[in-house]
C-alpha cells in the first residue's frame, strides 16, 4: 500500500500532466493563428478551425481535470496533516 506522501507525489504529477496538456493545446492554437496571420489570411481554413475547436475542448477538459485534481490534492494533504498530528500525539 502506498504511503500518503507517495499518493501526494502521484497527484502532483497528475496535476502537472493536466497543466502541460492545457499549455500544449494553447500553444498549438497560437501557432495555427500565427501561421494564418503570417500568410495574410483573416480566417482559418476548415481544417484549422476544426483543429482549434478540438484544442479548445481539450483546454476545457484539462481545466476541469485540474480542478478535480486540486481538490483531490487538498484532501490528501489534509489526511497527511492529520497523520502527522496523530503521530505527534502518540509520541
């Protein structure tokens, strides 16, 4: 069975991965928009527009995941604090 510290570390890795997915999607959107602008186009191609919509959905999903992960992390840290307090009382 994993210790609370290991669980917290895993949750933090999970949060970082969700943040990176969001950042990657945002960066890809920026690249698509910059490319269109550099080519002098005032609108995106159908393919680019579809890709951007997918990326916006990924961003929203990542934000939702980050919120849930943050809550999970807070609960885990609360348990950790309770364990430390319990151990201190037993010492």
